[in-house]
């Protein structure tokens, strides 16, 4: 009986001991860090890695991971892991990427006793905002403070990722100002930002990596020169522009006889067409070679880009003594492209269409010998101009000023003609060159001084007939008045024979 009583007492003592152990909660876990992981995350806003220290309690069976429900203001169960695990990757809690997440860990023993919540740890979230100041696009980066480390925070490191390249933005140890403003460079339309925080004991945590697409005003992709032409006393230019660009404030710059010292000539603000035609009327086309450049500015008048520099062509010419030759010289066309240009020299007069008389890619002068020309096709001055084409396409990109050169008039009168003859000399009229087509007068008189023919048309001559009947053979006289191309008056008279 006595032994039975002792056995029962032992069982009661053992039960009491076991009961007392069940009432002992495990040690509270200590979280090392919570950090956002964004290498192929399940959660599009980044998975969160929670890491903690192993509890000293020997009977810990598992750990509970909980997160703070911001709306309810309470911790919600997320998941559990066995006692040998001291980290957990959260890919379940889907939150707004702009909000940080707060986690706690509880230890659970074999009697289902749970420890107190660990010290809560809050992730860092970075928030980018666009700020446009003085025509400069900037990003203001703000981030929340990491919470949970007893030893406190030493500093934050900030990073950006652009076109796959990570750029270190700087270290920030002023824990009262968690913000940073910096200007964007280039025309990239996609960035990513993240922060890494370090404690005073060297522990680290990484924030989310948040994408950011700035609203950047696009500048033109090209400003292409099309052509430059001297037209009368003005210069016409044409540019091909990127019409879809947001920044489209253009200034035409001009320099006289120089690749430097440009000054603004005219402005074209908010110009969104693909072709820009410009007329510069404030020029002396026969005296100067002009250089032009089209500049692109933003709304703050900061220079963003420029077209290539291009020049007009200055052509000059003069006659050489009195041998009916004239020398032409012209300036080189400049567009900043080191390729040969094809120069074509045109000549024309009042009666004829322009004809190419010289074609070269390396000479910048030409002597035009007129002695072998048919003078009757030239009335007034000889006029010239230069054109330049693109070579392979033969498309005209520039044309010079027009130069007209005056020669002394040349007039020859026949001494006889045969209206019914077999030669070409069947009409009596002067042969001439370099006379003016205006104020011309030609008359024929018989032997008694009677006027039998007159005309003011330099193309018309006397046929030796009246009403279809020939005049008699004999001697007749003529009177001729004409002007040179520069307005000098000439008169002459003489006699000739009509032969039938």
C-alpha cells in the first residue's frame, strides 16, 4: 500500500512538472533584417526576405511569420516554418509598391506556447517623383526609414538603373532628410531606383526596385539641310525637320564670310511642320558669302542642338580686256561634309535658255571665250550662275547669285544683198552682239532719201520687196540706232547695194 501511494505521488509530481514547463513561453525571436528581393520575384513588387536569429529555447517547434495589415492595424498570420529554418521569402503579400511592409516573428514550442512578437521590422520603399524646374527634368527620390534595429541606422545608399547599367547616386547619413533631387540626363524613358540601408552594426537591407518613366519632352532626332539658293536679291533656305518632337524652337543663325561669329537672324517658335522654308532678304548677294546654321532651343533658350553649317555661293565675273573673254570665279560651297561637290556653270542671254558651259568638282574659276559663239543669239549681257548638286542623286542643293557681264556692242553691216539670190544673205539687217533689245531702230532709204522700210524689232530685216515686188537694183542707204546693255547710245549710217 505504501509503495502504491509513493507511485501515485510520483505521477502527480511528474504531471505537475510537465504542467509547469508547458506554461513557459519560448524566447522572443530577434529579426536580423527584412529585405526586398527582386531577382525574378513571384510578387511583381518584389519578394521580401525575413531573416532572424535562432531562439535559445530548446523546445521550439516552429516559427510563425506575420505581417502588419495597415488597414486593420493588426498583425495577420502569413506562414510558418520549422525550427531549423531562420528565414522566409514572402511572395504572398501583394501590396502597393509605394508602401513598406512590416513583419514580426513568433516562436512556437512543442506545447503550442507562442513567444512574444519580435521587434517589428519595416522594409524600405523608394518613391520617385518628377520635378520640372527651369526647363530641366529632375527626379525627387524619397524613401521611408527602416525600422527594427536597436543599434540604429548608419546611412542609406541610393542607386539608379538606366539601360541595364547601375549608377551609384550617393550616400545619405542625414537621417532627418530622406530625400534626394537630381537631374535626368539623356533621353532614356525608363529608370529603376532602389536603396540599401546599413545599420551601425553593419547589418544591411535592400529596398524595392521601383520603375520610373519620366515625362520628358522629346527633342528632334534630326535637323537636315535641304537646299540654299540665291534668288534675285535674297537667299532662300529649306530644312527638313522632325515634326513629332515636343521641343521645336528654332533660331536661324547667320555669319558673313566666316565659320564663326554667328548672330541670331530670325526665330521660329513652336514650329511643328516637317519643312521649314526661310527667306533672308537682308543680304548683298553679289558682295558676300553667307554662312547659316539652324539652332534648336528649349523654352529657357538653352541651346540643345544645331544643324550643320552651310554657305551660299558667291559668284563674281568680269571681262578680260577687249577680246570677248570673261573670267568667272566662285566660292566653295560649304556644308560641313567632306565630299566633292559637282559645280555646274550656266550661261545665258536675254534670248536664250541657260546652258551648261562647265562642269567641275575641283575648279573654282573658268574663262569663257566668246569668239567662237554665234553672237546673234546674245542680246544684252552674258549672264552666269553656279549650281551645286549632291553628285550621286544630281539633286540641286545650292545655287549662286547671277552675274551679268557687259561687253562692248559688236555690229556688222553687209555691203550688199540679193533678195532672190541663192545665198543666206537674202534679208538686209545688221549682225550684232551685246546690244540692248530695247530702243532699237533700223531704217532703209532709197537713192532720193525716201524712207522705204523701218522697224524697232532687232530680229526684223528688209526683204527688198514691196507688195511682193522687188525694188530695183541700185544703191540704198540705212540708218541704225541701238544701245549697249549698260545704256550707251550708238548711231551709224551707210550705203549698200541691192542686187537681183
